[in-house]
C-alpha cells in the first residue's frame, strides 16, 4: 500500500487554479459522493438533508459518527496521509484505503469491499448527482486522477473558510446550519433561515426535484466556498438568497471586487481577492455580512429577533 504524506503549505490560503487540478477535482468530487451517499443511507433524515453532509477535520473531511445496527461507524478522508480511514466500534484497528490515482469504479469497489469485511452491507444509488456525466460509480473508469498537492491545497482552503464561516455563524441566533460540506455541489456552506416557508424550488439539473424541495423548504440566505466550474472557471466565495427578494441583486455589497452573477443568481467574490488581501479574514467577513444584509433587508427579515445583539 502506498502511503503519501504531504506537508501543508506555509500559506494558509494557497493558490488553487482550476485548470491545474480539474482532473483530480472531478475524481475527488465523485469519491466524496460515494462516501456522502453511504452517510445518507445510514443516518436518519434531517431537515434540508443535513444528515448527508461531510465536515472539516484537522486532516480532511469526515462523515462524523454513523450507525449500523448497534455499531458505530465513521469514514474519514485524510488529505495529509492520503488515506481513507474507516473506523467502527467493533474493531480495534481502523481499515484504510490509499488515496492515489485510481478510477471511481475501483474506489467504489474498494470501499464496499472494506465495509463488507466489517460486516456492513449498505446499498446506495450509484448515479452521481449535480454532475452532467451520469456514469454510475461502478462503471466510471474515466475519472482516475489524484494529485495529492492540490487535494491538500483544497482542504487547506476549506479549513480556513470553515474557520471564518464559523465566526460569521456565531452572530446569528435564529435557525442556522452547521458549517458543512455538500458533496453534491462540492461546496462548503452555511445557511441562515428567516423562519418563513419558501415556495417550491424550481430544481437544478441532474438532481431529483424532491431533493431541492426539501433543501429549500424555508426562506434562507446561504454562503460558502466553491472551487469553481461552469460557468465560473475559478474558485469563489458565494452568497445567495432563496427566494431572491426584489432589490437583492442591486444591493451595495463589499468588497468592491464582489459582483452579482446574473446566470447563477448569486453574489460572487473571487477567491484570489481573499487570498491576496492583507487581511483575508476581514475581506471575507465583509462579503459575508454585506450579502447577508442584502438578503435580510430586502426580504424584511426580523433581524432584531434573529441576530445576536450585544447588551449595552
């Protein structure tokens, strides 16, 4: 078994040009969908599909604890040692799979074989979601790239973004999601809710309508980090509102490099603006706060009730 350990960059906000790691991105996206769908299959359904997401760890991403009968199970992506680690409460030793250049089909077979060896039989829908190439995981021999350097850069950005998003999250006392990683769109997100129900979501390509109906059942303001893809070929921070209120797209936001993307119906801030700023945290927090204010103000949220107000 190959065990590659890479060192973290001294820059906490490393460069992540999309063209340099697109093959790895496409492969890793599908790998996370396999693990995420296992979590979805083994956990009770939670509003907005929060039971399906992955979470940041000091080494990568985790499912957190799942349950199989009376046993506990956890699956972790370790992007420093480049291992998939499978731990159960019934076995003293973790099982590992090397993260290396291999096809999606091989990765799928590897993880299912390990689970079976642990007495865990789980069935998932093997068609990827929110991806135009619908090749089932067990048939996908096309996507097989894995560049450990760029995978670790991606994780470093998720770790830093998670840290700042956690600070932003702390000022809201209404219903708010954890900071979590959605393997469908391959983005790190946090979502605030007004408390009001929303109209049925019109849906997105390559995803069953009922998924979006549950995800967007209530009025929200969501923000996060996305490594890019059509129609944006660079990594970005994003913020959007559903349903989008009148005046949202014209609201004055910060910093000046942020803009409203009409096709995506989201405010975007290029990642490179943040990573090259003298104070990345300050620039990112200004974007998160001003775009939230655009949603909350235009939609007339009860901000006095929903936001934390320091006592005088």
